[in-house]
């Protein structure tokens, strides 16, 4: 078969076939009387093999080794191709994300585009100081898509930078709640913690709804941070978790303060007092826990709390008894 016919049937141009020949990848088996290249069936099969390997991303040099080197390891080559493809996809995905963010910022001109690119690069800098300055300037100086701030907050390990990012998110209008909600389901505990901490500082109704869902999160840390934030917002669903925190001495002072704020509502005050008394009655025997419960009852209005404190004023532990008696005196 002459080169023109091979080109038509294989889809490989005559020019490329000559290039393959110059590299030694495939040589026509014979020549016609007039000196034209003549390819055999075996030559054509080799051409298809070459094209198949090229479609996987192999260079022509790698194709030649794969076809001619008996010691060539195909499995190693495939593993290397997988690694290179993943790296390429990662780079392209990062570029696509950056372009989308720049577009979302609705730049008015090239100056805005360049400023947005610089700020996005600064948020990904290895320098904590650079990242912090970028976060602080993200709201007033150069607006950055809130998704970029949310992703940065989820990955930030430096506490100062993380605080600046949460500050920027809180002033961004709450648009990052969707990404932060996804962060609550991360397999990485630190990411889940950063997500709930960021949500806790966003004052929007959307953030409050996500935090309410977080009260049932499998991660106890997430549930506790969500309860503290919701307690400050007056959400009654946080009450059980807050009471558990008092008993378990986990941010117990903050939890007691949140319960006190919720107890401004009379119906909720009775519910809180009853819940704290129940925790006294159901095996909370250790005196430190009773002391914390007495302190928490101090700011809960109503007769139920007063009766519980009266009982605690006779507690076997002197510190508990004195605390309860003091609180009763102040209430009186």
C-alpha cells in the first residue's frame, strides 16, 4: 500500500508518516519499482499502535521505547501517565477556578483584573503576613469573590490569618455559606472546625440555618461551636447542647452565658431550669459538675432555679453549698 493510501485509511498525514520514518518508529517494508514507499499490513498495524499510544499522552520517544524495548515497563509508564494527568488536571482546575472568580468580581477594566489576580495570589502565598494583609484588604480595597475567602478560611492553619479571613467573610454578605456548609462534612476534623467557626461569625439568616443543621453533626466539636453561636442568636434548639457543655466543662462559662441570654424569655427560662435540674438528678454526682450547674442556675430566673439552688445550698461539698447560698442571697 502506497503512502497516500495509508494516509487516507489511517488518518495520519503523509508528512507525519515521513516524520515517523525519520525517527525510526515505522519504516515501509518495501519500495515500488519507481521508488515509492510501500507499506505492508504489519507496517499499518504498527502505525495504529503508535497512534493508540500517542492518544494516551505518550511522547514519540516513549512510543518508540514501548514498541521496541523488551525491558520497557508498561505498568510504570501507565502510573507515570496517571500522575502527570492528575497534575495537569489540578493545574487546569486551579486556573479555571481563578478565572471564574475574576469574572464573578465583575472587573471594570484591566486594572481591576490585575488587582484581583494579585489578591488571589496573595491569599495563596506561603507568607502568613501576606495572606493576612490580603484578607484584610479583601473587603474594602479590592473586592474578592466570597468563595475565594471561604476556601481560604477552610484551609488556613495560622490563627491570625484565620481570624482575618473570618472577619472578611462576616462582612462579605454571607455568600460563602454554601462552601462552608460543605466544609462541615469534610473528612478532616480541622476543616470542619474552621467551617463552623467561620459560620459562627457570619450574621446572616443563611448562616444561622446552616448552624442549626450543624447541631446534629456527627462531630461533637462542630455541635458545640454551633450551639454557642446559636445561643447568642437566641435559637432555642441550642439549649440541650449548651447544658451538656456546662456538665462536661467544655466552654462551660460561655455555655452558661448563652443559657442566661436565652432565659430572658420566660417559657424558655423554665425549660432551661428544668433541664439543669434534671442533670443534677440523673447521676451528675461529682462536685465540680454540681458547682458548674449551680453557677449556671444563678442567672436563670424563676422558682424552679431557686428551689434547685436552695437544695444545693445544703450540698455535702462545701464549695457547692457556699456558691449556691451566695447565689440565693443575690437573687433574694
